[in-house]
C-alpha cells in the first residue's frame, strides 16, 4: 500500500497522544517539569512505539480491508452510510462538552471514543434500515390519482423482482417479460450469476448446456430495450446457500422472487416473501375446457391403460383419450369427459366423438 508510511505515522501520533494523556493522569498535572516528565515522557514514547509497530494490524490492515470493501459497496449504501456517519458525528459533538468536564483521563479520551462509536452506529443503522427510512421520507409512494378530470395516472411503487437460477435456465421468463405483463424491474444478484457461471463451467455436458442457455437468456433480456434488468452486488452475510441469500435479499429490498423451484417457493412464502412462479402462471393461462366440449386432437402415443391414446393441446396440456389407441397418428374430434387439476398441471380425459 502506497500510504503505509503515512498510516504508520498516524498510528504513532494517535497512540502517542493516548500515552501523553495517560502520563498526565499519572503525574496529575498538565505541566511538563522534572517531576511530571518521569511519567509523561516514558508513557508517550512507549505508546508511540506501540502505535508505530502495531500500525500494520491496527491501521494498515483495516484501511486495506475498508478499501477493498468500498469497491463492492453499491452507491445507495455508500450514500446512506455517509449520511449516517454525519448524523452520528453531529450527536457526538453535542455530547463532547459534558464529557470533556469529566476528570482526567476520561475527559480527554471519552469524547474521541464517543465520536468513533456514534459515527459507526449512525452509519450502520442507516445502511441496515435504509429502505424503511427512505419510505418514511417519501410517504407519497402510495398509489394516487394525478389528474381526476383527465385520464387516470397512477403513481405506484415499482416492484423489484429477483430472478432465481432455475427460472433463468428455464427461459420462459424472457417471453413473459416481452409481453409487458411484468410491471416492475427485474434484478439478478451477483451470487445467482456466479452460480449460473459455475453450472455453465460444469464438466457434465447436460449441466453445462443448461448453464449456457441461462447465460444466453440473460443476454437476450439485457439486449431488449423494452425490459429493465439490473445486476446487483448486494451479498447478504447472514446466509450461506444461494436460496437463503435470495430470500434474505428479498426481505431486505422488499422485493419479489421469480422462481420455478418448488422448495424455494414454499420456504420463501413461509417467510413472507412474495413469489412469482412461472409454472403457476403457465397453468393459469392454459385453455379452460368443460365436460361435454368437443375439440380436435391428434393422438400421438399410447396411454398407460389398455386402449388409451394420448394427445396434447397447443399449450402443452395432456389429453388422455379412452379407446383412442386405434386412432394413433390420426387427428380426430374428441369430447371432454373430465378435467383434473394436479400438482404437475391440468389433465384432461376425453372419448372419441360419437362413442
């Protein structure tokens, strides 16, 4: 680090000041004379030497860690931390005068400690609770009518939707987003992107192809000017697994999670996180058929039971046709007899028309 020498000097001065104050407390006088020098000078030299030799651990290492961390901190958190630091230092300044009236060495040391502690607390509180504080400062985020006499204009808060690895690999989210039904902005956390890259680099051919398809899908979303997608660097430190990080981040940002993962779906709902499941959306928009309706269907394979034939509607819904095996590879008119909703989707039973 280029500023290593400067930080050594800083550590020497700070610890030398602390040593001076300790020496003054031991000598019980602020004046430097023959008697007081026996306490003040050795204490100052000893503490200054400690500050110089301990600087790599107490000054340089924290400064290097802070520099590396600041490179990864989003600008929103950086602004919130700066504002919180200013508020904390302002409160500490108000406490400086009463604390300085305490007997030495407390009156000289406690004001400095108070500034450090309150500055840290101010920055930490504002960073951790920035979403709640911004919402209090902007109460007008609720939906409201702008012009009652003209067309209705609604100011609704934009919903952030976090993409899970499974829904990126699935790929249907790009088509859904392109239709314009997703009202909000999509975001991909960096740890999800890292997991996707890990899958794309897998030695297993199937996993590698799935990972590459997911990366191609993200590229497609990013190149579409009608779709807003962001990549965020926030990495929750209170979780280790990707799913746990995603839930923690959704809670922190008050965001929704788009996923196809059944287990993530259930766990996130239990913790109060809004879930958008593409599979549930696909089932919801499938054709609604009632018993007695007639539909054209091509029988493409045999069913599990004797004599059954199986065909599929345009939306992928399976239709099981009783006595339909004899019409294999033919398109016939079938009559719906029963519609079942299962965990895997909608299942339709039918019979050939005229039976």
